[in-house]
């Protein structure tokens, strides 16, 4: 009986498992002017809600009226020029975040890892021999490191919530996922993340793709994450300068006495004149654990960052790209806070051919810069980036005609991302019936859009950021370089749906900092209204004014049959303990998983929730509805 009652709503919410298909009739518009409103299939109200759900992290109280008054096209034009938008509210809040203004070196000096302190104390993991004062120093180091790491995550959520440059934040989210790095990589990565986001990514998200690509290639966070910092020419390859071992051998050769043996690895013939080693080079030598070519960055640059897996390159291109980037490394690799640098003694100075382009021998750092030029302007890159952007903004399976028009804009404008995005978000496909509510929100989007819808205050603690991890998407927590999924089927299963429903109820139960289910403008007038008026008011304020009959029935009844059905089907499962790559980051790792929610146990992530009544109950159920979970 319970499952029969649940069926209509389950069918409705299960639609989250796949996006609406079908491509609209294509009408080509020039970039000089937006497509005529007469060619848009969505109603005027739908267009307002649509742009706010796709080009921002959701409508805040008053946003719908503002966009309606301003006009869709003017608002889009404004968002495409974020540098002209006053963002003082977000900047003022973030000015209190040390990670948003301090350098990676300063953060590392102030917030060392506990194991680093243990090494300084000579304990090497054994705290039993430490004094009480020394143990307290280690404890404070752990607290400081976790506080610093949590601040990086909290700042990301705060910008999504507060910033008036919403398209810039949506694009920052997109490109951080495209150029994904992993905060638990170890080494210096946690100290480098904020600088990576604020210096390499956010300022370049609507600029030239080549500029963005170059900023990422030079960023310490990417150099460390994909191991390029330790990539050097193989022993059989010529180098731009003598390697450190050759310098050592040369010095010993020049100074050896008759009969004295050369150091191991000394050449038998002529030795290059040694040059003095800088402190950075000495540190580089001391910290390197293995030598030779590392292909990680070369492979991901082609497969994930530019051409795509079907972009027409071969394995030899991967090898030669990796060779071109040898010597692109870090100052103090294990510390990593000194920034990036080029070390000639690590660079493969031989001739290379990349995608049919010859790179002459003996050049050095320009090899890598030329590779970036080649791949940024490759036709496959134009199509790959256009496809990913169309998938983000339009549908999981974007119309081929739209992708080709966006790719043509990319080629024609030399990778001007602002114009590529403009082509997509002013297109008939973007404003089609099929595109409306066709995308499933990621956990980050679910949380931030809920906070924005209710006019929440920003959370300076990591609690809200960790809530995103609980829903299956820990910030900077994707271990593989391919980033989080962009298609709804990858996010949705029974456990994920349960977690999302319970998240809405947790907000209604005041479990989320800074937000109240009854604190948004207009809520006061509904508190004592009849049930039907309350439901209508919540639908108008949070759900764009239209929902399915099944959703309305849930809001009227105050019961979500999906929760009851799931509870009846699972009474024995228990959450699993998360797997943590870096124990020092465990407090920042959401339980119970590191990707999408898997199975029914995940639905228990919010613990026992109180029985809700009245307006809070309606709001909580609305946030868990299929309509709110889509954008």
C-alpha cells in the first residue's frame, strides 16, 4: 500500500534521473544582437526564472522582479561584463578571510601541517616523547591547518551566495571543474588552492581561452597536482643546461687528485663548465624523489583541458607535449609556496613535433608556450569547449547545431569566452521548452540556490561547505582530473534523492547556519494564511510559480511518500566510514563518500529530523521537490 501511494510522486522525482531531450528548431542569430523574443519558446516568466537558474546560482528575493523590470537581454549583457558590477558586499565579507588575501607562502608559514611540526621537533610521528608544551604546539598546528583549509571551502560558498557577479561565479565553478585539482593531493596543495581560484581562474573565466589556459599551466596548484613539477628530461635526452648531478660531477672532476675516483655517474669524456647552483636549485635537488619524464600533465592537457579524448592526437603527441613542459616546476617543490619557475637543467632540449608542428631544439620555456598556442587554437579545442559550455547551459545532450555555432564563434574570435557564452545563452536553444528545467543541479548548486532563495546570511564556518560534501560533492574533493559530472544521470540515485529531500527538511528545521525557512520576504504574510495560500505562496516564491500535480499534493499533504517508501525498503543498512587519503584533511572530508550518494544509507546523512508543521514544512518539502532540484 505504501509503495502504491508513493508511486505518483516517485515517478515525478525519478524524472531527475534524465534530462529532457529534443532539440528545438534552429534559428541562427548574429552575435551583434540577441535573438528575437518572438523566436523564444519559453514564456516571459519562464525566461526570467530560466536565466536566473542557469546564469546564476538561483534567484534571491527580489531578483525575479529586478530581471523582469530590467529585461532579460540587458541583464545577460550586464552579467557578461562582471568587471562593471559592484561586488562590494561579497568583497566586504571575504575581506575577513585570511586565505583570500594572503600568499601561499604566508599561509604555509603560519599554518604548518602537524606532521611538519613533529618533524621539526624530531618526533617523526611519535608524540609520546614530546613534552606537554610540544604536544600543545602540535595540537595548535592541527587546529590552524584545519581552520585555514575550511576557510578556503567556505569562501567558495560565500561567493556563490553573495556575489552580484553571478555569471562570473557560475563560470568560475565551471572552469574549476574543467581544470580540476584535488585538495587532498598532499604536499602544498591546500595552501595553493585559494591562490589558484582567485588568480588563475576567476579573473579569466570570460576572457581569452589561451590566457586562461596559460594561467592554469603556470599555476603551482596544477603543476603539483598533475606532477609536472618533477618532470625532467630522460637520461637519454639532451638538456638545456647541465643537470645538477653533472654539475656535481664536473666540480669533482675539476678538483680531484690523481688516482681519486670520480663520483658515481661521472662521464668519461668532456664535462660542461659548471655554473653555481642557486638555493632554489639546491632545494629542488634535495626534494626530488624520482627523475625522468612524467606524462600526466601532457596527457590531461590534450584529453581534458583542450582537444578532448577524440581530438585527433596520438600517444607520441602526449610524450612530446610532456617533453615540452619539462622544467616547468616549483620553487621548493615539497613546500610549493614559492610559486612556479622554469629550470633549464630539467628541460628536454631536443627537437619535438606536436600535432604536426615542429618545435626546434634548444629553446627551453617557449616550447611549452608554443604548445599552449597550438592546442588553444586547434579546431578540436573549439568544438570540445563549445560542447562543454552548451552542455552546462542548455542540456545534457546539447543540439549539434548550437555546438557548431558556438565553436565557430570560438574560432572566429580567437577563443573569446565571453562571446562563446553569449552565443549560447542568447540562442533559441537556450530559451526552448526542452531546455527549461532540463538540468539536474549539482550538490553545490542545490545548497547555494537554497540559501539564495531564502535570503540566507553567509556562513563563516565550514559547516555549510561540508553540507555540500554530505550531498556528494566535496569542494575540491574530486580525486581524478576529469572533475565532477555535468550530466544528471551521474548525480541521481535513490540515496542522492533522499539526501536532497532531507537537506530541504534540515533547512526547515534550522539545522543550516544563517538561514530560516520563514525569514524570506513575504513569509510573514503566509504564516497565518490558509494551507492553500501557503502552498501557492511557496510555489510562487521558490518554484517559479508552477509545479506538477504530484508536487502540489505533497506540499498540501505535508508528507513526502518517497521518504516513507525508501524507509520501508531499507531498515538495516548502515553508513560506511569515508576513505580519507590525507588524515590531516579528515575533518574537511564529508561523510559518507567522496562522489555521488550511493544507496539508501546515504539518505541518513542528516540524522533524525523533527516533525515539522505549517510553513516550515511546506518550504522544506518544496526545496526537496523535483522542480527545485532542476535548473
